[in-house]
């Protein structure tokens, strides 16, 4: 009887741990400014900070989808990293200095990209 109780306790404890991990992972979307495929690569790479599981930026909609662990990072940290790469979002604006480091094609404020 004691072995069964210990076994059931271990199984129950494992289920609680797995349930908590699922609640820790979130998917969110943010509007991020950009123009082209080069922008897409830069935005997705910048957003891939510690704790991020997946990033995807849609060129047509300008929406960045991020899947991340809330226990390891925050949306503000992710969007700040994207802004440091030169791309403004709805929550964090890139500095003029970071924006000016972008290639000419990626200057989304001027809409000069042919891509």
C-alpha cells in the first residue's frame, strides 16, 4: 500500500509540474515596422532573446509573433532588442541612431524599398 501511495504521489507531482510549464509559455503579437526580407531576418533574429521559443514577422501585416517563456523574458525585453536592431514597435521606439544604422532599403519611414 505504501508503494502505491508513493507511486501516485510521484505521478501527481509530475502532472502539476507539466501543467505549470504550459502556463509559462505565451504567444503574443506586436506591430513592428519594417519593409523587406532583410528586415524580416533582422527582426526575427533580434527578437530571439533568451526564453524565446519562436519568432515570425509577417512582411505584409507587419506583425511579429513571438512564443516565449514568461519566467525567462518579457515582451518589453523582446521589443527592446528589436528596437536596438533599428525597428520600432507599438511599445518601443527605435532610437534615431539605431534606425540610421539600417541599410537604405530597410528605412521603413521613407518606404523606398522595392521588395
